């Protein structure tokens, strides 16, 4: 079972009990705008997405997106981790936080911890990130932890452009 701790945060694997959190996160207007619609409309679709996509990644790739909580608390603040989109590209770092937990440095702290862990585990020589070019907050976090802007592209299955950022970690 994955667990990573920082000065203030704890990152752990998502569980089936996290359905309501996933529903709240992926129906947040900012999440829909910047990450895209994942087809989550109710608790049942959130639970399916959680099981079939998020939790399945732990088994398939050995990593995924992890629940972020404050140390000593159980309430989910957001998710942060690595995503493996396809066999041809390196994993990419991703994150999303509920509105009440944005702006306190939590995302930067969690993302840096994931990069450090990925380097220690030798997950890949390179880590990518994809973000909406209009998402200034995410770009700021990614550049703060060392990723550099590369190009803009449209990912398969998306109808909006994505800025690609990259860092070499090994």
C-alpha cells in the first residue's frame, strides 16, 4: 500500500470509499474547465471511474493518482500523482484539488513529493505534464517544481489544447 508523507501532507492510494470525494472533485467547475469532463454525473459514475481508471492504475503501472490529506486527518483535499497515458510516452504528473484547498501551497508540496519519489524509484528518466494553457495556477506549480514548457498539442479524446511541460529526473 502506497504512502508518502511531507511536512504537512499524506498521500495514499484511493479506495472504494472515496467515491463521494471523486464525484465532488471531478464535477467542480474548474476541474471540468481545465481537466475536462470525465463523464462523472453522479455517485455511481464516480465509483466506476474510481475503480476502473484511478485504482486500476496502481495494478497496471505500479503508480497512479493518490489521495492527498493533511497529516492526521482523513478528509481528502485533492489528488496528485503520476498517470501513464500510453506505452510510447513517459508518465505525466497530475493533480487536482477541491476549491477549499487551493492556494495554500498544498499542490506544490504534493507535486514535489511525487517528483522526488519518482526519482528515488527510478520510474522514468523524464516526467511530463499536460495542462490547459489558460490554467495559470497549474503552470505556476509545474514550473515551480522544475518542469519546463515544451509545446502545445491536442491530446486524443480532448477538444481543447494542452501545454506540455517536461523535466528530466534521472
